[in-house]
C-alpha cells in the first residue's frame, strides 16, 4: 500500500508571535519548480524586512528543495519540508 499524500488545496497564510519574534507561514499549491521559485520570490518581496525567509517545496518524489536562509543548518528548512 502506498503512503497517503497530504497536499495543499489552496493558498493560505498564518502568523504566529513567539517571544516577540513574528513567524509568517505562506503556502501555495504549485505544479513545478518555476512556480515555486516565483512564489518564494513574491513572499520575499512582500516580507523584505524579515531576517530569514525559510522555504521548502516538494513537487514530486524526485524534486524537493529547502533553505534555512541563514538559520543554523537543518533547523528551519528541513523541518518545514518534513
């Protein structure tokens, strides 16, 4: 039996503040890397004062990327991907 895949149906955004740090999560269903990178660029532009713009995306079983964007290696992007 194949693993159940959970995915995004529609764009969404949520914000959380922890110890005076603001975390904004933005999601969008995409079909390819170009769409993913375009969305990441848009989010970076909208949040240009952010210290870190961490991202992760999974297109198919062979195409996945993530970035810690200056956070300690493996502490931000990878957990987002997982």
